[in-house]
C-alpha cells in the first residue's frame, strides 16, 4: 500500500523518480483559525494524532524531493473533526502538496491546514530558524486550557484597533 502511494506520488511530481523521493518522519503544518484569523505552526509525527482546535490530524506519510531537485514536500493526511458530544466526522483524507496547497485543499468552515515541509528527512538539514517561530495550536474549545487562554488575551490598544 505504502509503495503504491509513493509510486503514485512520484508520477505526479514532474522530474521525480521513485529513487529520488525521500521519506520524512513527520510533517510541518500550518493552520488557520478563521474565527480568530490567527495562524499556527505545528508538527505532526507520522501515525500519531495531533489536535488543532476540534480537528484531529494524523499524518500517514511525508515524501520530499532531494535538495538538488525542485523543492516539494507532499504529505498524506487524515483529518477528523471531533466535537464534544458528537460522533467524529472525517473531513479530509488525501495528499497535500506544500508547493500548491489549493490543489488538494481541506474544505472546512472554521479551519484551514496546509503542509509546509517534511521533518526528519535523511540527508536534509532541519531549518532551526523557523523553530523559534513555532506557535502551538490553540487549545480545544470547552477545555480548561481554552478558558485560561481566553482570560490571558490582552485587549488591543488604540493603535491596533481595526479600521471601520
């Protein structure tokens, strides 16, 4: 199954041969909370669920091209919406491309998620410059952490108020 998926991915990436594909151990993702208009950078290790708001994200594979080839990172994601008191609903299953997020976008009224890069790719250096900018995803609404984060938000001063 995994070989079939990587073979299919190699066929989609121009100039990529199966032997040139490098598998990562995780995925760097970014998410947008459309309600608060805030973006969050976070990582998802392969086959381990990561929460982003009400969403549970499981990265099943991440394939990158070598540094000398055209840069591309592609991840296979399973995204489930799990609201309290409701049955979980799968909202996305498929490949997402870092270079073209709209080619296979997740349709959701509150959240957007996109792939930034693969992590743990053999032979590629990790970019430590971005790790200081990583902001953890927001806590799930209705939890104690969510209520605490709402209490800690600072009101905007006069210069930061949006224009009407």
